[in-house]
């Protein structure tokens, strides 16, 4: 909270410096919107009549990257404030940035912005809100509306298509009918946007407590077809009603997303979204048993999840967390039959806590079974007194001292001794060495 308060202080000081130099300076966009909604702004933007060169003179340590478009990033004590000259944008040829800009007035500047709720200004000296686009009324009615012609706004900058879904999702605002229709009509423009920018907006939607609504809106508008078409195959993919009374795989996945805690981490949200992604291609009907099956959908799902996440340019760390969760989610049905050593190894995986949550919502959204979840909770308490995987009693050096050459058998022998340790049958180094010698002797025979 301290850093957020400092951000306001820094923005105030920057605005005062601009005003003292004879320029108009307003807070603009999201910080004004969030304040009116009773939220703490994450950052502050300033719109000003000062041209970029004048801004750079007033803030000599600023970042000039956006100066061509009238945008300067001013810095102080680790805080960054975007200072943009009032402008009118020229034509957009790449669906992302204007070819030219013309410096203008606050009224014209407001008209170039995306949505009415983001087109508001605030006088930093008086706190008065300046509204040229009807944003106050839309905030009051909780409506997301494009400024001017929606199709023009989305054609100018196609990322606004996803931003519309994101704002609707995170703020709980209904999208105004003309704006919604334009999103559907312009959905194909999303192909102009880089995977990284799509990923960032998509991640914000998934991280919202209203993530189910966001996913359903991406499906309704057709946007998801342009970056995650595999997900649409879940719609109408029926499941065995005795195990999934809730309906098809799409409905099942949406319910799971809704059941997650509001602050669920991104990796868990992605794992839930993709855990059944391979059910459509794996779906078969067992004539003898008279039921639908999805054999191998966990393994294929892990492969598909990795392909999708790499296509969207997620980090290697995110991929390394999500893919095993997808691959392992069906193993929870077997935990009661696992020997102690195998169970401890299963529970020792780095993302096991998130896997437990995936399993909870997986069952809660379908058959309602909690036996395996409760079993694992009891085991967590039972094993809590010591590490699930304690320090090894023997190592490879011990094997080499017995004359064994490093190779695949090394791992097998060490794992066998670890199994005895995890099962509680060998708990000290001396008996572990004795067992090691026996195994080594069997290997050399």
C-alpha cells in the first residue's frame, strides 16, 4: 500500500510542475476510473498540453521511447508516470499504433481513447472530473461502451477487443450492445496482435475472480477462436452422465474455473482450463460397457497444453508448472492404492498444493466425490512431522566405492534404497549400506 500511495504523491508533484510551467495537466484514464469506483489505482497517467520536448525539459531523466507519439515516461524514486501530450491520432495501418499523431485539445484527446470509462480526466488541483465522453454515466450504470464508432475503435487497435473482455470481466460491467456486436464483427482482427500481448490480456482475464464469465465472453464473441481454438472443441463433447451430471466438457471446465478461489495463481487457472483439453480427440464409445471413455486424455492433454502455452509465449517456468498438473490429474483416483513410498513421491511434487486444488474443483464440479481429497489431507497431516523425501542415506559415491560403474543401474539401486527408507523399513545409514552391498552384489553376478 505504501508504494501505491507514493505513486499518487509522485504523480501530484509531476502535475504541479507542469501546471507551474503554464501547461494544463490532468490525471487521465484508468487512475480516474478506479478512483471513482472506490479502487486504489495501480498507476497514474497524466495528459497535458505541454509538447514532448517541453516535458523532457521539465523531467530531464525521462524515457523518450514514446516521444514520437507524444508520450514520455517520467521517473522518481522508482515510480513511473506516463505523461502524454493531448493528441489526435492519425490512421492505423498495423491495427496497433497510429502512423501519425497531431497534438490537440483535451476534448479531442478523449475522443481517441478506447472506452468511455477510460476517457475521463481529473484536475489534480481541484479533484474535479472532466468528462467529454459520457464516462461518468457509464460508470454509474456499470456499462462498457466504446467511444464513438465501436468498429473504428477496434480497427484502430485490435488489442482493444481483448481489453473489452478484460474490463467487462474484472469490473463486472455489461458490454453495451453496439460495442458487443462490433467485437464479434471484428474478432478476426485479433490475428494482427502478437502472441505476447494476447497472452497478457488473457492472463488478466484468467486471474480475475470472474474468470468463468471472462472465458464465456471470449467464447460468445468468437475471440477465443483466434488464439485458443482447441478450447471450442470442448463445447458439446458429452461425458458419462453417471460421472459428469453437469454436462459437456466445456460446462465442466467453466464450473471448475468458477469454483477456484478468487486469488488462484495463474498456473492453476491455466491447468484447470486445459486439464481436459484432449478429451475431444480421445473420446471413444465402449460398446461392451455401454459408456463414453477418454483413455489417455491426461497424457495427450499435457502435450496439447505445452503446445498451446508455447504458442502463447508463456514462460518456461509457467509451462513447467502447468504441464505436469495436466498430466497427473487422473492419478488422484489411485492415491488410496499407492504404497507409502509412491504416495510420498506423488505428494512431494513442487506444485502438489495446486494439484490438490485442481482435484477438489474437478470432483466438486462433477461427481462430488471427496474421498481421495480427504484421504490426502489426512496423509498430509500424518507426514507433516518430517520431510516427505528425507535426506538420502546413501549416494552414488557409496556405489562407486563398491566398484560399480556409473550407469542406469545406479538410479535403480538408489531408488530401491529410498523406497525402503520411505516405507520406514530402513532408517539409518548402516542398514542402508548393508542393503546397498546386497543389491550391488546382485548386480555384479
